[in-house]
C-alpha cells in the first residue's frame, strides 16, 4: 500500500528531485562541452593526441555518461518505489519481534540487496560492452562474477559489523550514544585503513614487489633521502581485469604502501614512473591521509550529533508510513534524508582534495627539480585511459578529486618556466 504524501515528505521529494536534476544538468552540460571541443586538440596535447584519438576519447566518455545517467534515473525510480510503496513499514512490522540488532541488520540489508541487484546489469554493460568496445576489458565473466560475490560478502561483513556496533551502543550508551558511536566509527575507519592494503585488497588483486631491479635502484635513490622505505612500493596485477593505468597511495603506519598498476609499469618509461612515484610520495610526506582522516572525523561528528536529534523526531517516522520508532528505522531514514545534500557538499570536500593533489604535484616537482617527467606521464595516462581532456569547469567542481588534466599540465609547466627564468 502506498504511503500518504504529506508536507514533510513532499518537501523531501522536492529536495531529492532538485538534487538529481542538478546531477543530470551537470552530466548534460559536461557532455555538451565535450562535444563542442571534439574537433579541437589542446596545444598541450598536440604531441600525443590526433583527431582520431580525440574522437575516440569523446565517444568513450559520452558512452559512459549515457550509461551513468540511465542508471541514475533507474536507480532513483527503484529508490522511490522502496520508500513510497509502503514495503519498508511492512518489513518493519514483520521483524519487530526479532532481536533488536538482528532486526536492524535485516532492515538495512533489504534495500541494500535490491540496490546491488539493480546495479549488476549496469556493471555488466559497462565492462562487457563499453570497456570491451574500447579495448580496455581483459576480465572474463568468471572473474567478474567472483568479484561481485566477494564485494557483496566483504561489504556485508564490514557494514554489518559497523551497524551492529552502532545499534548496540544506541541500546546501551544512554543519551551520549551518538558520541560513543562516533568514536567507534572513527576507530572502524582507522582499522579499515590499516586492514585494506594487507587483508582486503589481496582478495581481488595480487601485490608483489616491483620486478624491474634497475627501476628499484632508481626508486631507492629517490626515496632513501626522503626517509621512505622502498619495501612499501608494490605492483598490482591490474592487467588481468583492465588495460587502464593508474597508481595510488594507501594504508597507514607500517601498512602504508604505494601501488603501481602493472599496466602503468609496462607502458611508461622509468623516468615517468619515478615522477608518478614522487607524486605519491608527496601524499605520504605531507601526511595527506591524516588530513583526510581529520576531515572525515569532523564531518562524521556533526552528522552523528544531528542524527541523534533526528532519531527522536516522531513526525519523520510517521511521514514515511512507520507507526513505531525503532532506532534502526531512524538511522535509515536520516541517511536518506541527508543523501540529497551530498552533491551540495561535494564541491567543498573535493576542493580540499584537489589542493592536496596539487601539493603532491608540487612535491614531485621540487624533488625531481623538473616537471617534464610528470607532465609526460600525465599525457600518456590521458591517452592510455581515454580520459576526458576537456571537462566542463562546473563538472570538475562537483566531481573531480584531481585538477583537470590541462590545468595540471599548465601549472607544472609554469613552475618549470619560472625556474628557468629565475636561473
């Protein structure tokens, strides 16, 4: 039975629709911007990109955009059905006699399972149609299914443990349950940062020390003066799933490591790889992981405090068709009420992250005393990954964790020219 639409629910639906309309508007604006620039090769990339390559890049990104928009629309329809059909109040009534924590896990698992099922065909299409069409996909269906099952299992275990702890604290923690839950959440995040590189990531990929001994010696020469242990630099067998190239920094303390895709090692020169490593070392030396962790801590503190206030708000439960006020229902409702504001808050968080990326670029430039190897590595990665060369500035603000590639190349080359002028 459909739930009754009241003023509160109508306001939520309006905000939800406004947020999704903004997302669609950004995708449409970015797609138009890409199409308009499809015939113009930026001067900075004329040594790497020709007209055919540019056209292929635009087509690839447009195909992904279309799929993402269609998935977003379909996902929102399913979401609206879940919250408006009355199925969640029906479920809450059926599990009200279960143990409180078990009931909470079941209640959260139901919409999560539906969302996972909805995602499967879109994920299949992206990998075996789009990625296959452009020559990126290297995985077979057996590997894809195994990855899906492992992701579902690991996500259920991690999510279930965290939710179970929070529900237990709600029952036992008194009026300050939100503070104790926040501390547990932070501890959980910290544990995940430590466990991910050594426990979780190896479920999906194999991580081994870099095989190129000549490159290892160059890395030692670069890292040792900076106080960085080269034992923390690994290559990952990304090529068994995709031809995309990348590198990243992960972990904390003794688990920290820099990971290079084997596809990156195969397609880049030693100097370019050293430049990419220097950038990742910048994240390490400047303690960017701690900065991001601090941001998560502050944001989550505010959210837990607000959730505690909303959990006692009876009109919220009634507006979504619930007759009781079980805390696990309140947690779910507050999460969906805050979700439309994610796209509004994204520019603030992403701006900080882009500044950290620029700082890591600056560190690499200072360490190498030249920007050229990193510039060449970035250009090659753009071509290898068919990355969007000309994203709309607004799209960058709302979606990009790194500066746009042309901006990165511009400030790197500007640093080089400034150094030359000073000499």
